[in-house]
């Protein structure tokens, strides 16, 4: 009998047992394909007898379902109540057996970054009843499961893609050192706490912030495309000095970004086509965001583009999803979110900032009834600037 608390040792042990024994069974809540254990079992799947994988919470990857499509030996379970949550691995050759049971799913996190604990029992040190009872439990799960078809995989894949932004850090080892949500100031805030925090903006006028956002919002609804706006209106949206509005640089002043200024002045078509990727209302997916970034980069053949200018435009078109991340707010925002301000990329902006915003309590609360609160609610992501802005001078 042995206790395993190290992911690498667990991975090594399971891989060794997979090659040592003739038969394998497992029952796990979730599985992902990017780990050594999964790949080893897949390579030797002829040794699988009866096994079960859960598909709740959209953590199990569609690739896993595809690998076992129409395979009667591996079934998939979706509980009607509660969550299918066992984690057990059984290996057998004749009368010899090994059994591992505990907390680790067959996921990247389970074998790498998560804190897991597994008990390793074998025919050399444990009762045969333990082995038999475990196999009976796996059989009962298997009888409840279903063989997955191609049509069901297509349905699952669409739902998986839709819910990818909600998948927890179990699948994101890169976020393993991030601050837990409960330890942040902003993510657990209620709507009333968030609204009051925004109103206390010590550097800019709350009412004037709302006025600027209202004017920009009106522009986007009255104009089909960014390129159809006048120069002064385009500058206002872009956070550049303009006669159109005295506070256009609030929510991220971009006057120091010369190449961006030039692109706005020249009405570069790619700025407009990029913003066309982002709908005026409704949900925004990561794929739409990445399409935006792809088009946005085309406006700068010299490669002089950046996260600050890209997110300024996003925050103005969809202030409910995006915050402009610039030198004045990045340090404080990243500190509270528990992420590094020095390693942010376009993709990490979505994964580490937008996802956290969408996971926040205040972001998910019902639209308030009070008119001024409704204005802020419609721009709640961009309004993070009112909380984290700190003068750089």
C-alpha cells in the first residue's frame, strides 16, 4: 500500500502499470488528451475492458469522445442529478492486480499542477474484496453510461466550444500560480459593491465617464462601420485628443502611440474591419476576439501594434466585455487579478482578464432597474478603469 501525492510520480506509476498488466479499467469524472497517461492508455486501448468517463461541466475534451466513438468498452456518463465524480484506475493480470483510487482525473492538471492524493493498493498488500468491490462499482457505472456516436460528439463539441471560457483552472496549468478568485478584491464583489466602487473614482468624474461612454455607444449604433465616422469621432473612440470631446483620453489615452494615431488619421481599413468582427450586442466568443486581433494587426505593417491600443477600441465598442489595458491601470488590475503584467499577450488578455471578468459575481448579476446603474452595467468591464486607474506621473 502506498500514498501518492506527486503528479509526476502518479503519471509515472500509471504509465508503468499500463504496460505491466494485461487489462485496465477506469472510472473518471474528466479526461483530456494532452497527458502521458491518456496517450499510453489510448495506445493500448485493446487492453481496456469496461471503463467510464464523465462529460459534465465541459471539461472532458471532444477529442476524448472522438477517440472512443462507437467503442462499447468505454462509455460516457452524464448524471441527471449531481456530478459523476469517481477517480479510480484498476490494472489486472491473472490474479495480480493494482488499484489506484483518490482525487486525480485523467487530465493535464491531475498529472501536473493540481494538488492530488491517490492511494495505491495491490494484490500483494490488500484484500481481494477491495479489488472485487471496486470492479463491481465500475461495472455499475458502465451500465449507466452510453456508447458515444459521431452525432453526439458534434453536439458536445459545439457546447464545449461555447463553454470553453468557463472551464476552470483544472485545465489551465499556466494559471496555477494565479491568485484564487476568493482572494481577489474584485471578482467576488456584488453588483452594489462594484457600482459604489466605480462611483468613488478619485481621479475622474463619474458622471463625465458615463457621458463619454454614452456618446461613443451612440456613435456605434448610429454608424455601421468605424471607417464611416468622421475623423474627430474616430479619435474620440480611439482615445486620442480631439475637439469632439474634452475627456476622450479617459479609459485609456493613446496620444503617445504614434503609429496608432497615424492609422486612425488615415482611416486605415483594417481598424474598421477588425471592429466589424465584434458584434454590437450579444455574446462574444474567444474566436471572435481572435478574429478581431488578426484584422487589427494588419493595420500595422511595421508590427508597431500593441495591447493597449487594441483593447481601447474593444472597450469602446463593447464596454460590457472589455477593459482598455494600458500603463495607467495595468499594474493594479494585474495585481488584484493575480496575473503577471509582464507576460501578457493578446491571447492571455482573453484567457487571464476577460475570462476573469466574465467569472466575476458583479458581471453576472441581473441588469439593475435604476437608470444610472443600467448605464454602468452596460459598460461594467470598461469601468474597471475607474477602479484601477493610477496616475503615472
